[in-house]
């Protein structure tokens, strides 16, 4: 599903809570009688209104639908529900089920300041947990330049696959998804410069680590979007491996790209390199992944994914060399209700091949 054609700067300002009408009025006043610029402002305002009605686009574009409108102002609530069932035939017959409910709220205090809070309820087989997925403040520091500062806990701004299932285009995740951080705690600055967007970040670590009494990690995401159909990004991340082992350094390099070939076809690829500088020696891992999504109609969609992970030291997973591919079909019963069925094949180690069938249902309100 092709994302809305909203420029990076305007997307950031709307997420941060700057009303579309105020933005258009100020831009038109700054135009000083330039008819062409006023027409562009009016067209962008219409695009923002359409974005708020249909769902704001994510950085990754396809596969995301907002549960309840956009960040026009005041208080906004969204909710998502995800149900999944997995049947694995080899090496032993087993089943797995899980469900997740996410409640999110965003409040715009002023046109320049907004707060977001996301709470997850997850239940899988015999375990259940409640986690705070995101809790951050977004501040527009420079309207004219699109500068936004984010402070708190937020999803990592890198990686081909978004954090939540309803934002992704496939069913299960690739082997690279769990080989890099998914949630970060700290500060990130977003600065558009022409077709580029720079995102320097300073964080305490990742996942559920909230300890601030140790050396922070630093990173930089450089994204290039020459058009609404192409995005390329490079991320460098360096810092302590764990909160209790600050002497062991973790380094990550992530190169990713997404190309909307046509309005109905999108492809994406990713390369990952990771290493740790432990006292016992250097451990490294690397991998590649690719995925595609094709809309057959307004309701039907097919998708595919392949990934490979080389982990000679077993740092990420038990398998030294792992490979998987998955294919599936998606059906929209409603704009906010989607069903996905997927077949997945994994090659983990010699003699350990697995076949899986997965079913997913997600809906938002």
C-alpha cells in the first residue's frame, strides 16, 4: 500500500502537533504574494488533511493504518489489537499463540509540544506482561527548518521492519529483526536538510533498560529521500553492550532501503553488521534481508520475505548460519481490519529445518 506523499518536514510538524491551518497561514504570509508558493501551501494543506483522515504515514510507509485519526490537536487516542497462531511441523509438532493490545495517546500541549504514551498488553502461551512501549515528548525547535527534538522512550528509528506488527507488510519477522535494538531510551534530534534527514541520538541503551547511571550509547541515522518513492538510510550505533557490562562495546551498522516501484508494488532491503569488543575477544554477526509487497486489489495483497544471518559466535541466536523465507497473503475485511496467512521455512543448522504456518489478525480503532 503506497504511503501518502507528505514531505518529511511537514510530516514531522504534524506529528509534533502543529495544526495544518496554522502552518498554511504562516507559510502563505511568508510567501509575500508569490502565487506559486501559495498554491503549493494549499496543496500541502490538503495532503495533510487527507493524511489525518486516512492515517499518518510511518517512516517505512506501507502497511501502516492509524487507529483513530491524526495529531490535529488536543488529545488523540488510538488502539490496536493483534492475534496470531503458529503451527510448526518440524523438528517436533508444536503450536504457539499470542495476542497483543496496544493503547496509545498523544496530547498536544502547544503547537510546538506534544507527548505520546503507548502501553502494550501481551499474552503468549503461558506468559503475559504489560510494558510501556513508548513514552516521549516531541518538541518543535525550529518551525522553518523542521527541527524536532524527542526525549524519552521511543522505537528505534532504523531497521527495515517497523516495531509493531500492524506497521509491517509481512507476517513473521526476519532473522535480522531481533539482531538489533527495537526500543531506545534517551534523546534524538531530527533535522531535515534538503532531501536528507539527520537523526543523531544519545541513549541509555535499548529494550527495557531504564538505568541512566552508566555510559550512554550514541548513534547517527542519515536518510536520503530524493522522492516520495525511494528512501535509503545508513545507521551507525556504538555504546555499552549491556548496562552491567559497560566495558564491552557494541557496534552496529545498518544499511536499508525502500523503493515503491509502482503505486501497488514495494520492495525493501537491509544489511546488518554487528560486533562486540568483549574482554574475551571480538564477536561479530552479519546478515541481509529483503521483502516485497504487492497489492492485487483494494482488499487483497501478497507479500514475501527472505533473510540470512551469519552468527559464528552464537551471540544473537543459537544457530551459526540461519536462513529463512516466507510468503503470504493479506485480506482487508475493513480499512482497519486485516487478516494475514503465511508459510515460513527456516534452515537453522544442518539437519534442523523447520516448516511453519502462521495466521494473523489485526484491527485498529
